[in-house]
């Protein structure tokens, strides 16, 4: 179902895009921070088909949607992309290092398709030139080289755009500031050797095309300047005055201070990394190669993208990129080893399919779907990557373009004087990892259990694989029992101080005033939702019925404080298994602590036997009778 019209109506209803400072969603509603809450039109908003109601509280304007909120928020973010950000919810506070890597990933990840396409074209041109199939001086080669080089020449501008989006700044003003760095007349004046100054201050002659750090520093400064100006400039002239002042302040500061500083820092760090890669030899290859699967899993490799691009622009080659090929083929080799050794047909099929995608340079399905869960293949992957790394750095293998793909399609990026040794390292990584996976083996029982617990067709009872547990269809026949997720006193759902739950928008259920800190699973099933702030989770039972547990009212605003999760989204849980530990004293200082349990798949579900009074965690809370035709497949 499309929510495009609803999204546009919601944006208009809260006073228009210019009135929105930021937005995110919790598990039931859109939460807007508005410049002026009085501009929001509650009547117009409640007339939107997907909107249940509105709530203006604590300076935050809430548009209540219900269980469709992720889809509605996605539509709102599609209409106004700056609202989408990198997450649909405020993340818990991160360490400085985590914020840095998150920022770098958010800046470069959107650019990778363009970089990959252009890089692969440059690799293909290098391959054609190496084979003598194209004349490097021809007009055709000139045009193709221009296509391949344009992305890298414009990197300051492209980085400015994504950095501004990540920082919540105006993307178009950011592009204008970055454009000053590569403005032809200014570049020519600086290249002439003549002194160039601005109001008596010298502008350093530095080339900014193909660079990223000066642009990053400029947009970081711009984001602070823009936010400060938006606070003090009257709204009536803000649209013109804020960009004007931002441009005339940030652009000169960038040319005089930040640009040269960024170039100095970038060249220095890049030189240090290159020194280690040049002089570390096979030992450095072993260490970096072994750690690379873990580095890529955490996203820290994005931090090296600026230095890789600097190397390619200034030296024409890079020694770190070949290590990513070794890691990629080691991961693929481990997937093949799993495919050969696995006994489960499901696991074998999955492993063969991820082997193919790995050869094509897409290793995430193998890494996260097989190798990490099975554990021992991860060891094999690290050893295989280390072996390839030793060959790569020991024999000085280079990459000549950033192909954006470390599989077979990206091999043209390695074409050059060391291409033969690159292939040797790749083959060694693949073979060592595959053989070690066969030798070390792995425990595939988790996949067998997943197959046993897979949902069955509507109207068919799931096969029992052991003693029935509370909350499973096998335990109660056609009726599913929901147990109390926390000890406390049951209160009617209608008395909860939140109309989304009190009015039954999210479905029927009950609430508990808690007296203990442990929150357990109310039924057996799969964790299909765990909010990043850990204040709410959803479980889908084997019969397809879904239950939502929401701890407290408006607790999303606590950003995870007081909540500790003991499970992850996608985990299989049993009824009564500990899911959360909640510091209700901490939560209760500012928020209502009611623990709400509702059946979100309410259509065709008959709620019955609702208990009253005091309960302990694990006691029966209510039962439900799902209609077979309504069971979610």
C-alpha cells in the first residue's frame, strides 16, 4: 500500500517542511520537533486516512499512526529526504569513536554506487589498454576517461552533499561551498603562482579536486554556523539571509584555514598508512588480513576511504584495496566449504547461493547469514584472509582504481604490474578458507532448529519436537496462551495514559503496573521487532499471531537509559525467557512505567480469559483464538 498522499498531507498538516526541525518514529507514532507547534493543523491531520490522532506534548508534536508507522515514516522521508537520516529512531548515546565511524559511513556509503561504477569503468579501460584493444590517445578513450574521472574530480562536491545530509545541514548550500574549492577561475589563479588574498589574508595554493577531508571540515563548520543563524535570524528573512551569511563566512574560512589544514592532515595520515603498508611486509599482511573481516563487520573500513582515494589520485595506486579482495574471496571460500560439508539441504542451498553472490563481490549474505552464526567458518575466513594478505603486502600488490567491488566483477581494478601476484593471493585466500572450513567443521543444529520452527500452512498444526511450552500452539491446541511478561498488578488497558493503547489502536490486550525488573517473553516465537532504545519488542508465534510488549509511556525519549536487552531481533525465544532488564526506578522518575501487552494481529483473533489482580512473570495473562484464515504467513 502506498502512503505517498498521506505523507504529503502529514507534512502539510504539521505546518509544511520548513516548519519541521527533525522527525523520527517510535513503534506507534511519528514524532516531530517543529519550529512552531501552533502552525500544525490537528483537524487536517486527523482527516488523513492513516492518522488515528495527534498529541502535542512536551514540545514534541506526535502524529499517531499505529502499527503502520514504519511505512508511513518511510513515505514521509521519501517526500522530505532530510528527515530520513540514518535511523528511524533516536539512537542511544554513542562513544566518540562510534559516532566518527557512523559519520564516515553515512558520508561515503551513498557515494559508493557512483564510485564503483566509475572505478569499474576505469578498470575496464586499463584492461583494454593493457591488451592493446584501445588507443589511449583516441577521442573515444578521452570521452571514456572523462566519464570515469568525473566522479573523482567532483569528490569535494559529492562529499559535501552527503555530509550535509548526515549533519542535517542544507545540502545545496553545502554544494555551493564545495564548488568554490574547484571553481575554475580560482584554481587557475592559485596555480599561476601569483599571491591570492581575501581581505588581506592569504589563500593557500592547494588543489582540492579528488580530495575529501577539506570538504568534510568545511561542511562540519557550516552545520554549526547554519544552526546558530537559524536560531537568531527572523523567519521572514531566514531563507535568504542564512545562506548568504553561511556562504560568505564558511567559504573564506575553508580556503584560508580548513582547506590547507585538511590537505595537510589527509596527506600526513595517508603517508603514515602507506608507510605501514609499504614497510610492514608479510607480517602486516597477516595481521591486517586476519582482522579485516572484523573491521568490515563493524564498518570501520569506511574510515580508510578518504586515504585510499588520496593514494589513487596522487600516486595512482593503493596497497590497502587488494587486502579487501583477499578478505572477500576468503569469505566466499568459507561459504563454499559450508556448502560442501553441510548435511542440511536448507543450509547447503543457502551456502551455495551465498557462494555465488560472494564471487560477484556481495559477501554480506555469506558473512552475516552463514559465517558469523556458524562461528568456526569465521576462523577459517580470518586465516584465509591473513594468508592472502601476506602475499599481497609481501609482494607489493597494488590496486589502481577503486572498483567498489572486491569480487570477480572488480578484478579490473587490480590490472597492472602486480596483477599476477594479486590473483595468487586471491586464489590462496579462497582455497585456505574453504579447506579450513571443511577441516574445522561447524554446528548446524541452529539451522535445523530454524527449519523445525518454521511457520506452517494455515489450518495445519505445527509438529511437536518436544514438550509443549506455554504460549505455543502445541501447548494449547487452537488457543494460544499469553503469559504475563513482568510481575505486578494488572490494570485495564483503557486506563493507560496513552490513547493509542487505551483506545485499542494497536490491538486488544492488558497492562501491568510492574513490581520487578525482569521482562520475559509473553509467548514462544521469533523476535520480529526490537526497538533500538530497547523499550519495546514484538514476538511472532509459530501460528503467525504477533504480540507487542511496550514498556512505559513515551519511554522512547529516554534513548535507552534504564533498558538492557538480552535478545536481538531475529532470535528465537521461549515463553518466560528473559528479554529485558528495566530499571523502573530510573524510568519512573520521568515516565509512566506501565508494561503494555497487546495482540497486534487482532483481525480474526478472539481475546479471552483476561486475568485481573496481581501476577508474577510467567502467570497466564490472557488467551487468544486466532482464525486460521487470518494467520500471517
